[in-house]
C-alpha cells in the first residue's frame, strides 16, 4: 500500500492509515494532489449553519469539496453524507465542484435508520439520511458485498417496505447488488464510543468497499470517531482521516488500537 505521508505530522500513523488533528481545509491544502482513490465522509451538520449565514455555508461546502476533488484522483468517487436541512445547497455545491459528467455522475443513497427522535411540533420524524455519491464507483456492488462488510446493509427497497419494524430483516444483506436505499440499525449500543454522530460500522464499510479499490486510499476529512479509518483497515485499504476535535481524535486512535492497528 502506498504511503499516506503529507507535509504535516499526523497524530497517528500506522499500517497505511494516517490521522491528522486540525481544520479540514487547512490539512487538505497541505496534502499533495491525487494521492487518494476516493473520499467517504460525514461532514458536520448544523455547526456551520449556526455560525455562518446561508451564502457562506455554501462557500464552505465548495471550499472543502474542491480540496477533496483535488486530493482524489480525477473523477474518483466522493461519497458524502448530506445535511437534510441544507440538502439543496449541499448538492448544488457538489455539482458546482464536480459537474455531472458521465464519468462522474451524481447519484444518491438514502440510508434508512428508522429510529428518528421525537421531532419538534410541526416537523416530521427524521428516519433517513442522504448520502451523495459523485463519481463512478471503482468496485462493483458484487465485489463490495463479497468482501462481506459486517452483516451488510439491506439494498432492497421492496423488502424494506414490508419489514419496517422487523429487526431481523433490517441489517441483513438480501440482494446481490447495492441499490439506492440502504437500511441498517443505528450504531449498536455495544459499539458506541460516545461520539455524538458516530455512524454504523456496517454501513461505512460498505461505502468504503464500493468507493476504494483493494489497497487504495480513502480520505475522510471529518472522520469523527474514526469509523472510516476502521473500515479501511478492516478492508485492506489505506486511509487519511482529519478531525479538528482532539476528543474525537482520541476516540479514533483508541478504536484503531483496539482493532489491533498500530502500537
Ligand atoms: C458528523 S461527525 C463525523 C462522525 C463520523 N462519521 C463517525 O462515525 O464518528 C463530523 C466531525 O467533523 C468534525 N469537524 C467539524 N468541523 C470541522 C473542521 N472544520 N475540520 C475538521 N473536522 C471538523 C467534528 O469534530 C466531528 O467529529
């Protein structure tokens, strides 16, 4: 696996994985061009919406997406969770950076978790998150599923329709191909790290398996508790993670060490 070395010193580096603590834009700008095969990320929702006004929020999306586009090989896959409330702004930023050419089409996955919290009066209960997919996937769905990322995700919308409350069906792979609707449980209690927006290992593993070829390198500029790095390690990919929170970085390093990565 090629090196993931950059101009900065990572907080943690082992087995083709590097974790940088810092602002995503600043660290991305320090990385060489086209060193990654794909990006799988889960940017902060709300934080910037709260402190930046609308137009500047879009500016920030465009700024980090441009940097991700630069560090990923041309038209390499970028899979990113997208904020529900600013979905239109987010998608238009992604379209501005990447366009929608046949070699890098825009697609969308709906991740159904069906465990939404009680909403404020007048709001619908949130039961899904959108994952924007830009760029042709490097790995076929069959190959990605063959890597058996955990218990897998459920790619069949029709199966889901009859299985909304059946925990035995949610979370089981029921089709040989990956569709635009994936369902999993939220992160299981025993896997929780205390990071408030930790994503399920099974789901992120499937995204990494789809996006990055074996031994390729995936970047996550908002890596939180390190779920993408763990997925990469489990699947024999390299990874670069960035997070500005020292607490999140410590959680990520702890998880990697518990998984037997690094000293
Ligand atoms: C939605 S969470 C990612 C959760 C992650 N997918 C997981 O499974 O743990 C977003 C992360 O972005 C980090 N973050 C927020 N603003 C950032 C910035 N400007 N640069 C780098 N990281 C940032 C937060 O500290 C948070 O951990």
